[in-house]
């Protein structure tokens, strides 16, 4: 027969077993978690982090390699546009090319001067040139078109344009910079003048490319047709006519008012063409875009009607000097 003491002893042992089992379960859980973190997740995260670092490094190296490839392509392009490596020959040939260009566009009193080559950090040498001359806006447009279409490593550093007091002429002053790449110069130390001359003729478009059988042309321009730039001269921002058409309303003057057969006769002279409009009261005449009627003549004043408006013009004034009259006048 079990005594109360035996029963209490068994219950205590049972509780111990239950507690030991619970502790074992908890220990197994936390131990398994620690083992999972230490043996599986941590190495896995480290591997993923390493993989990401390697992937980012590969991308950076690929990007750097792409830049090197692009730079190589660009360098090859620049080599093809560089002036010949023989510095003195390049200087002389380019100056001769500029002289030929200003003669082609027929600038008046042209002058082309050059300066000594200047080294730039062991990468290239610059050759400076100045061009002076007089011409119209149309001639300047032709000059700029030919300059930028030529496949050479050159640029215009400054362009000064001064309208002259008479006519449509402009005083032009252009500063130009051309480049010789130093490694092109290094390769050309032993080349003769004929080789340099042939190189320059190919690069300046004077001869044809053997592969394309056509002159080399740069792609710097929006259009390869000169006529697409005619609007520059036509609009003429200098208001001097340039290569475009002068506004006749700004050059037509009231030059005479006389009495012919007891009626006043008005003379309006277009000084750009010396054309004289001889009109009387009620007559209609056209000047450029204007269609005008002689409304009234008073002494040395004339009232002109155009597009329903009345204008007062005084002897000696040009049409653009006319004063608008109020409707009730």
C-alpha cells in the first residue's frame, strides 16, 4: 500500500520530469535558433552581401570599361580631325585654307594671320588665327557654313560684327583656334611634308575619302544645305540689308511738292533704287507692303491714308517718320 509520503515523492519526481522536459524543449528551441542563425542564416547573409559587392564591382568595372571604349572611339575621331602632326606644316596649311575660304566667299580687304603654337598639358597644341574682312551677312553665312562643315578639329573663339555706316557691308573680325593632338604629332615626327599635305587635304575635304569616295564632311550643322540658312541674311538682325532685302518704307522720302496744271503733285523717292512715285491727290501708290492713297496736300504737308488710318508726312521726311492722325482729323 502506498503511503502519502510515497505519493508526494512520485509527484515531486513527475514535476521534475515535466520541468526538465520543458527546459529541454526551450533549450532545444533557442539552441536551434542560435544554430540556425550561426550555421545557416549568417553565412547565407554574408554570401549574399559578398555577391552584391562583387556584382556592384563588376558593374563599376563594366561602366569604366565602356567609358574607355567610348574614349577610344572619340580619340580615334579626334585623330581623324586633328591637323597634321608636323606643327609648322599644319600652321601653314591651315592658314592657306583660311585664305582660300575668305577668297571663296569674296570678302573685301581680307587678312589672315597666325600665332605661335601653344602646348596644353602635353595633350595637344593650339594654333591661333585671326581673320579680318568686309562683307554682307550673306557672305558671312557662307563663311560660317563652310567652316563648320569642314571636318577639322577647330572652332571659332570670337566673332565681332560691326555694321558700316553706308550700304549693306559689315566689318568682320574672327578669332579661330585649331588643334594638333600631341600623339599625332609624335607619330608624325618622321613624316615628310607631302604626307602632311595629303593628310590635311583629306581632313579639310579637299580630296575624297577612299572608303566613301566623297569629301569628308563634319556633322556639326543642323542642315547640310546652304540654302536652308538663307533666312539669316533675309531677316538681317543688323537692319542694314545684309544679303537680304532692305525695307523700302524706311528709305522712301517725301522729296517734292509742286503745282502741275493747277494741282499739287507729290514726289516720293525710294533712295535704295532711286524710283520716284509721282502722285496727286486721290492717287494710289505702293511702297513695299504698304498700299497708300494721297488724301490731302497742305503746303509742305501731305496726309496719306493706308489701311483705314491717316498719316501726316512733312516734306523731307521718310514714310516711317509719318505721324498718326486721330480719326476725327
